[in-house]
């Protein structure tokens, strides 16, 4: 994660030097057209109906950096599935495998624990109950994440969530300039997309969102049960809204489309997640159960 910290700090200076808006929606359309041309052109991007990305991940949990594997499957217009395999208790400890995503109007959640120490019970929060407000909020969050990934990777909105784009001028940092686009959509969706003025590639996506969290509880099998109202398998509370930045680099061409192979997320200016994709596929043949939540 250290290799992107300098870049993140440099880009953060952009926020202090945004130049005034220019020519609104027309300019935004021009900038998005330039970005899509830089990513492979409309002809190639129009063919993209699905993406799969898999590799390694580093995640900050408290003051520790935890390594693991992660994968993302995205099928337009409305399917998204992300899995993370992390060892939050150390490299020789249990592996927590969590999945989250969406399939149309269905919220997808899964969680399991592998390699748990003998005699230990490790619990992770269950999926929200069907029809609950927690499920409705989860659907909104997953739709927003699908839209953000589509916007960051393809410089476009998914058909399932139309977005409005407005030019917000330029921003400057010691490393150069970026064109800024304000993005708005349903359910108060809002983000800022930063495009490199020289290459026109997406550099960064900024938004307000819930901080990603890993919640794991460990208990000896012979330990007394949790106190009333504090059951170990209770759903985790909704996290606070924070400023999140997604940085994209290490672009490589895959089937005529230029895609980032390294993504870092920061929360309130501090590194949170670092993804390094080893394999990226355009329009892969997804398994029948990819978007089943299993």
C-alpha cells in the first residue's frame, strides 16, 4: 500500500485548487468522450458487457495491514459481486471469506470462515433480513458501488442507474492537472470524477460513502454465551458516512480496452484498501451461480 501513498497525497492537493466551472453539460460530454476514446474508443467499449478482476488485496484493520485475495465480477446493467478472503487474526489464523453485491433487485451477501483454530467459534455478521430497512440500504449501497465501478473503469453510467454529468472545471496538483466532472444520480448518488488532462484517463473518483468494514468475533467453544442484547451474530451497525477516494493506475490493454490493474481507496485521506489485479477479463463466461450470492 505504501507505493501509492505519495501519489495519493499529491492528488489530494487538487481539492484546494479547483478552477471555476466552464460550459456545464456540453463540456462534461466532451470530457467523457475523450476519456472513452483514451480507454479504447466507443466501438470497443460498447462491446463491454461484463468484467472480471481478480488479484490480491491489502486492507487496513485498525493499525494493522491485512493481506488477502479479492475478486470482482460485473455484468451490465445490474449485476455485481465482490469477494474478499482475509486473515484478520494473522497469516496462520482463520480465513474470513465475505461476498457482497447485487443481482437486479436482489441483495447478495455471503460469509464463511475457513481454517478456524480448534475449539474456536468465529462469527461474522449475517445478511440483513428480507424486507428490512437494512436490506433496502444494502441495495442502495450496492447499486451505488456498481455505478462507481462502471464509471471509474469505463467512464460511463450503467443503464440500470442513469447519471447526470456536469463539468466542474480543472484541479491542479504538483504532478499536473485534472479535469473534474460532477456526477449525480438517484438516491442522492454523488461523486467527482478526475480525468488526467494529458492522457484523459480516469485518475480518481471521490464520493461520500460508508467505510468498508470487516467485523469478526472470536469465542472459545466452551466460553459462556454473550450477554443479552450483545449476541455475537448480531448484525453490525451501519457505519458512518466518510469521504472516500478511489485512485486508479497501472493501466493495461485487455481485448482492446485500457483498464486499471491497481486501485487504492483512501478514507478521509488515509489509505484503506489496495487492490492489485493479476487477471482482468473482458466479457468473461461467468459461471451460472456467479451472481447467486453463494
